[in-house]
C-alpha cells in the first residue's frame, strides 16, 4: 500500500514539475521572513535534512548557510530540476535525493535539523511522517515546518474544491487539519513546541511556521 501511494504521489508531481518550477512565489516578503528565521535557528555545523523540497528553491537559498544539507522529494522530476539548478550554481555542501517524506530513509539521530516547508499536508500519513522525522533527529534537534492548515481556511476548500480537483486530476490527496491538531501531533511524537509564527503578508495566510525540538531523552 505504501509503495502504491508513493508511486501515485510521484506520478502526480512528476507531471506538473516543470510548471511548478516556473510558478513565482506568491508572497515573496513572507517567504523571505521564513528563510531569515530558518537561517537564524540553524548553526553552520548542523547536519540538515529537508523533506518535500520540490524543485530545490529553498534548499539552494539556505544551502550556503549550513555545513551539509540533503534535500529530498518524492518526485524524480522535481529532483531532476533541482539538480539542474545546482549544476548551474554548484554548492558542494548541498545534495538532492529522491525520497518519500512518509518513509524513513536516513538512520536514527542522523540529522540535527529537519525542514518541512509546505509538505506536511501532502503526506499520506501524518503520524508516519512525524515518526520518521523524530527518528531522524538527534536528541535536542530542531524540526522546522511551515504548513497550510486547510481546516482553518475557507470550509469549501477542503470539503468541495479540493475533492473536485482531485477527481479531475488537478490536485493530489491532501490532509485537512487545523493548526492545533498539527501542534498536538508534534507533541505526541516527542517534539516540544518552541515557537509558532505566521509570516504571511498577503491576506489570511494559515500556514504556521512551527519550531519544535526533540527531547533529549
């Protein structure tokens, strides 16, 4: 079942990868705030993993700040585009790999920081994804996420629009949860909430930027 879900996700994102890469950032000011906060939270010596990196825009912006950054995505086509960008502007401390955010890929305590921007609502199983994150983090490590909480948005989005778009192949499966639900899930998986912020500058941006720390024991 997991393999089937992974393959289905990969097919959807592979198909739209080139269009996705060409789309501009909708709220550049909010995005820059998110990048600045991430830079401030992570030390140059940290081993960093990004899950759901898409075409690598964020990894390429943050890569020069860190000792080593591995950025992953379920879509081979997204990763191919990210590698094209990296080849045009090489960063020896940055690498891109194909990997599913739902499945554990890296060893226990192998990273000091895990980044997850605009991906937690797209995983097949939130608990499975967070279990993988918790396992990957070293004790005291940080999980930094920014996630659309669709249940906090217009009710018609999750109940009507997204199901219709899925039916016609224009949207992937999406998890609809509220920000408190997400925070509760993080806590349930041994992650202590350090900060919750909203960086959007255009309208009501219901994407909480959450910093959570793995407990030392």
